[in-house]
């Protein structure tokens, strides 16, 4: 072949290669000229575009059960919720749960509430001090130790006149509570304190020669009638919306929820006497106070019993997440153990309860969140798969390809010229 012809053909090949290099080439590794099919999209990008929400950021209601000194367990649960940034949008509590709940409801943030609760329980434990017969096991004190420590615990700060009043006044700001999240307290409507009362001398046999009766301090027996109304007549507790109360009644409502019969007097709220809604009226876990009333369908219920008698199915439309101690919080002894556990405020016991509450909440909620996230991801991917399958039935646009006629080897099209539909793939032809 003539050398000049060889050079001319070489220039044609070079020019054609440069034209192809400057234009779009549809090869296996090149991007498609149309929107990428759904079935080829990255699953991570699919989940991102689906707006998959972190389950820890879902709003929840918080319900705190009653149980005396065992309430330090709830402080540990709140500490974990605050650490994870869980948004608590409403609170309900009974007895000691009402005291803890009031602190949560009036705090500017859950982190601040967790810190306040931890300090309050630590302060109360220091006020109580170590028992005269300390035992190394905070959840398994033998009966003999309990008997030796009972008097000390009966003199503890929780039962000391005025201690709870001072604690509530220092810890619950009425103005902040009214501006905080909704807060409900469980209370039992009591009979007026003076309805049933007697003088000590009236209980003794009388004789005409005894002289005038000694008029001492009257014995208030209304609590006996309240117990009968609760246990025999089945009168139920009520849920009081505390945020709307005047300043003078907010503290009394909280204290009324913890007014244990016989041990503490009832509290007057708006001319009505109230007692502990946990011991009386069966309102230990006021889930119904929040179910269907708040802007959240998930409610975290914190028990203080190892084997709670609770039926989540009674509240349809509300997802109830139960957190309860993985071991019994009562000391060893059928009756005395429960009473002793409700009064035990020793520093070692309070610290152990706080730690156990944190650990139980972490175990229960991490498992829930992992399952929740997996279900949400599976749902999003399933919807995407269905859309990808449906897309296969849609007509696909034809790709614009370039055809180079064999009859004109000298004609080298520039990018964007001389293209027609249905031609051979330039990368293979």
C-alpha cells in the first residue's frame, strides 16, 4: 500500500479515536444516560432517601410506678434515657413515682432532670446513713438483719415529718412545672380527716367514778375507712393533671400521691383530701393517664416489682414498653422483706438501685431500638423493591447510539452529529 495512503488512514483512525474520546461512550462501566433504574440503586442511599428515623428520637411518654425507697431504680432509668437523648413528652407517676415524675416534668431538659434525681436520692441516702447491721448484699438482706435495721429505717428521712415537704418545695418549681411537659399524678380521694375520729380516752372502758374524761390528741381513723373503701368497695384512684393547678396546690398534690395511709396524713387539694394512689385505689402504674392523650404512641412504663401484674393489651393503639427489675428488689422474708425494701435508704442500697435501673433500661431499650430499626429498614427496602419490580413493566427509553457508515470511512462524525436510533454500539462495532 502506498505510504501516503497508510498515513492518511492513520490520520483518520486518530481523528475518529479523538472524536469518540470527547463524546459519551456507552460501555459497561459508563453511567447510563437516563435516571438509574431503582433496582440498581445503593441500598444505603435508598434508606437515606427514605428518611429512616433513629428510633431513639421517637417521642415517648414516661410512667413511673410507686414503691417507696425502691424509687431510686427509676432515677437510673431516667439517667439512661437522658444519655440517649430520648424525647419525653409527658409523665405520669404514682406515690414515689409521682415525686420522681414531678422532678422530670419541671426540669428544662431530661439531662438536667437525671442529674437532679441522682442528687436528690444521694442526699436522701446520706440523710439516712448506713444501717446498724449492714449486709454486703443490697438485694438479699436476711430476715435477722432486717429486724435489726427496722427501727433505724422507720426513723428514716422519708417518714420524718416535714422532710418530703422540704424536698418537694426545693425540687419542684410550680412555674416551671406549668410550662413543662404534661404531668399526671395518681391520687385516691379520701374522706375528710375529721369524719371519723376519736379520743384515746373514748377507747377505754368507762366507770361513773372515773371523773372527767382526759381530752388528749384525737385519733384519726379515716385511713381505716379509706382502706375499706379501696379494698372492699373497690373505689379506684384518679389521675390528676397537675400542670393546671395553682401554685399552692401543686406541691400538695404531689405529696398527696405519696401520703401512705396510717404513716402520713392526707393532703388537701382544693378542699378535697387525697392519699397515696398506689397503696389505695389500684393506681400503681398510671398508663391510662397518658394512653391516647399525648402526642406519642409509645409509652415507657417503669415498674418497681420484679414480676408486675400488668396487661399491656388493655391499651390498644398504645405501644407500651415495660422496664422492670431483672431481679427482685425485696429483701429475703415473705412480708418483712417487702416492707424493709420500701424503707431501705442506705447509701449502698440506693447506689445499687440506681445502677440496676440504668442497666435494665439499657438492656431493654437497646434490644427494642435494634428490632425497631431493623423492622423500619426492612419495610423501606420492601417498598423500594416493589417499586423496582413495578418499574420493569414500564417501557424503557431507547439509548441514542452513534452509527458510522462503512461506505464513508473518511467521514468521521463529531460528538452530537450523525446519530440515529437503533444503530450498533460504537464500542463493539
